[in-house]
C-alpha cells in the first residue's frame, strides 16, 4: 500500500538515481549487511534468497558506480546510485 519514488539528476561529476519509499525502512541491524551475498534481513520474505542487492551492487560497481542504502528521517528507505563520468 506504499509508494516508491524514482528520480534522476546529472551534474558535471556523475549521474545520480534516487529510489525511495515510504515504508518502515531497513532495520538498523540489517543496514550494514544488505549488500552481502545471501544475507537475508529480519523482514525478508520466505522466497528471498539474499542475492538481489548483492547482484545489484556488483553490476553497478562493474560500471564504476556506487550504491548506498539508508533510512530517511521521514521514514522509508532510500537507495542512492551514482555513475561517475570518466576523466578525459
């Protein structure tokens, strides 16, 4: 019943994609581990294998990008993805 918001912006250094929701956010004890392969947080579903975010990070970093997860002060989770521009 919640919502997901996706925005994108560019500047001279990088292209940034922000993905946020208005849910409960990520449990504090899970946050440092969510990008680890096969890690399943305490709120993960029965069908979760713990590979989705680990795979996302591998794909993004292979493209010289970064991904960061955090909880918003107003509630919900926020993922920040950045793809940095190459040096000429």
